[in-house]
């Protein structure tokens, strides 16, 4: 027996919710969560379940499910930014016009917006009236990192589906089922930080182990000299580049490739900063008699920083996560962080 959710890593509770809703879906869903955790994939498979006569549960794939999987179903419209950055008002007006038409084959039309968080304010307002006066024949599936990406008037009219990171053990197990050995699966899962999409893109990449080693080496390399911080920031970004390319498909348009590369770079930077923060947390914990997360490292290295400084450093690193997510000047954010870590008393 097959079903559209069978190949998804993790998210059992979300899948259970979507299965229940598929026969009689709400008019709009908002899938929110971190980048690369599988939000868009869940939304796409939910579209297949909505349109399938048996909600996707059958012995062999039906025609409807095959058409959704191939991107050829006439009642599924995937709406992506036409440019490099955002969904504009004209695109959304076109969606609104199409939403007024009857479905071609089935009882419903599904509009999937995998980058709905890029909608401009004008575009969101253009969609609002359709969400306020929904048609029983139309379902909107919006995908974004946060409800805050939309005006409250838009997000409040959607059923929000929170998609979180997948636990490390579950991700390691899934990677093992796909052919990775225990050590390699663990290494990839740690670097991916609970993001299945990123983990799958990083499979069989030797740079993965080097990526974690680089971030864990930073506490021993930071100095109060801005030039050193700048060089270290540049090295980090150079290491990320080849890994980020793994998320880019040659089948994507040039603009889509640019967006995918940028999202992957951000995910890798966030995960790297979390690895760095874990080093400082381990340092403080060990010296206070607690456990360490990075147990494969020499314990003596953690005593090079006093506990108070380690706690402050971890806080600064996590603050940089927020800065990275909100800034395009990533090199500056990293250089400032590294210089600050090297100059704290």
C-alpha cells in the first residue's frame, strides 16, 4: 500500500493531522517552521492527498497522485516568485482570478505557495479578500518560516501547521535507512541540525565532517583583532559555499537557484552557530560539574575559557543567529561576533 507521506522523514504528528483533514480540508493552511525541515514537501503531499479520490491511500499510485508528483495536475497551481526575491501583487492578483474558476478534474483546486513568506504587503492584502470569503472548491497552502511574515489579517484566516526540526536520533535512523553508516549519518544529522531537507542534500559529502570541525575550532582561534575576525568569517563563508550548492537543482530557474542557495547558506550558518554555541555551553557545563554534548572532543579544551565567559559567549553566539536571519551582510555579522568572542574578559 502506498500513501503520499510515506517518504517523509519525521513529523508524525503533523502527518496524522493532515491525514485527518484531507477528506474535508480547511480553505487555507499556513505551514510554518525553520528552513529545510520539510514544510513545502508536506504541503505538496497534502495537496496530493486532498485531490486523490482515496486521500492518497491505495495499493498503487493513482493517476491523480502521479500528476501531482510530476507537477502536471491541472488542479494544482504552484506559485513561486517570478524574480529573485518576492511574490508580487500582480502574481497574487492572477492567483485570485484563477481561484474564481471551477476545478478542471476534481472537486477542488489547490494553490501551493512554497515561498509565501516572500509576499509583499500589497500582495498579501490582495490575497486577503479571497481568504475572507473562501470558496469550498479552493484550498490555499502557504509555506513560510513564521506567521510574522504575514499581516495578522492573513495568518489569522489560515489553519497554522507548525513544522519543527526532526530529533537527532530519528534523523540519524532515516539516513541509515538511506545507506549511510552510523558515524556518517550522525555527522550529517548534526550539521543539518534537525533539517531533513538539508541532511539529504549533504549525504555523501566529505566536507560535512570538516564543517563541524571548523565551527568547533573557532573558540581556540578567536582574537580581539578585527582582521583575524574578518579572515575567520571569510573562511567560514568559503566552507559553506560548496555545501550550499548541494541544495541547488539544475532544473530550477536561475532566480530559483539563487533563492535556494541563499536559504541553504542561511540554514548552514544557523546550524554552524548552534554548534559553536554548544561548545561554549559544554565549557560552562563541564566546569560546573555537568555533562557535555560534544563528548568526542578532549575535555581539557573546554577549560580554556572560564565558566562566566563561556556563558556570555554562548549568549552572544545565539544573538548572532538572529542577526544572521535578518541581515544580508553575513560576513560583517560573523566578523563582529568572532572579534567580540576574542575580546571578552
